[in-house]
C-alpha cells in the first residue's frame, strides 16, 4: 500500500505539474492570439489607409485629366471657330466679286441692248436673289 500511496502522490504531482503547464500554455496561447488579432487589425487599418490614399490620388489624376480634356476641347473649338470665320469671310469676298462681275455684265448688256431701267431692276433683283442663295449655301456649308 505504501507503494500505491507513493505512486498516487507522484501521479498527483505530475497532474499538478501538467495542469500548471497547461494553464501556462493556455495563457501564452491567449496572449499570442491577442497579439495576432492586434497585428491583423493594424494591417487592416494600414491597408484601408493605403487604399484611401490611392483613391485620392486616382481621383486627383482623373480631375486633372478632365481639366486637360476640357482645355483641349476649348482649343479645338477656338480653332474650328477661326476656320469657320475664315471660310465665311472668303465666301463673302467671293460673293462680292461675283456681284461686281454681274453688275459689270448687266451694265454691258444694258449698253448693248438698250434696256429700260425697269428691266434692269428686274435683272438686278434676280441677280441679288441668286447671290443671296449662293451666300446662304456657302454659310450652310461652313
């Protein structure tokens, strides 16, 4: 019996040591788990901050690109407006030359045929209407 008591005592000591080691390991495990959770939270916050910063940078780049596109479009519009004005000016000059030429032709016809003023006015009216139509077509083309 004495051996049994001795074995029971040794066994009880081993159980106590095992329980102490188990509690120590559980404490270390809980501490490691807490540290891991804190590290995960830190990494998560850092990632969110980086993503937020990237979003801000991208938004700024998009805004700059939009501004550049607007400036380019305004420049193109100015160039187109200048071209249209130039074409209109050229068309009006050509119409003026045509009118002068037609006036000269009408004067020559008047002299050759001896037309009356009323016939001449009718011809001028027809010529002016034709010039107006040509001007309108030139304006629409530009």
